[in-house]
């Protein structure tokens, strides 16, 4: 598709899983001559580019330099959509995580049965989707503990844990340290979302 002599390009992007990544792309492409972004959102971007100035490979190289790999394999695209849905649920859904089952949310968000999504995720990521969700929740717990705004009981409720005891046990099992030890050294061990 072309518009005003520019070619249209729609891309699925790996590791574009945060609002700051979206903003980075928006700001960067304001400086790139011959490119007009149509939209950027977690996991994807669409743009028009002037083929007299840039090739599709040039555009792809810009995304790669920014740390976002272009993906085309259908299962890899599904995995990125799962990751985005899980991050939205745990990081941006304002306590919805305590009200809806993770599996129901992800299945509804992607419009596919959870067991199929779970199989694809495990195959592509060498870990279970359940383990990924636990790791995300533990990173969110670390973030909330570091901010020192909520009690552990409030955090437990916000993230859908049945009890503080269950949260504490999962934290210790996942991180190797207790919640109290983490609170004493909050700078020890936050993992960036793209590395989970």
C-alpha cells in the first residue's frame, strides 16, 4: 500500500512491551527523514516510508538498533501477544488481577483457548506460561515493595494472591530470599520485563 508516494509497512516487534519503549520509538522516528509513523503500540508499529530515501531493510535496521527485533513467525507473534497481555494485566490493570483469573484474561484477550496458548508459549520460551506469570507478579511485588506505598497484605490482594503467606512463599521460592530480606536491600535483583 502506498500513500503520497510512500510505502506502508506494518511490523510486529519483539520486546516492545512497555510504554517507555513505545515513546522511544515515537521520539526516535520524529528525527528520521522520510518516515511517518501511523501508530506504535506495545508489540507493533505501522509507518509510511519514502522508498527513495530508505529501503524496508533500512527501516528494520533502525528498529533493531533501538532493541526491537522484527518478528514474522506466527507462533512468535502469539508469544509476544501473550507477553503483552500478561504485562497489561499485572502492571497496568489497576487491581483487575485480583478479580479475574490470569488464564481467562489472556485467553479472552487473544481469542484463543488457554491450553493452546500455553503450549505455544512453553514450546517457544522453554518455560511454562504459568511460570512466566509468576515471575511477572514477583517483579511487580518487588516494584511495589521498593516504592514502600503498600503493605504486603495490600500487595497480596492487588496481585490476586489468596494470602500473604502464599505470596511470601512464592517470593522466597522464586527469588531465593524472603520479602524481609528484599525490603532490607531493595536494590538487589530487579529484573527488566524483557529479560523475564
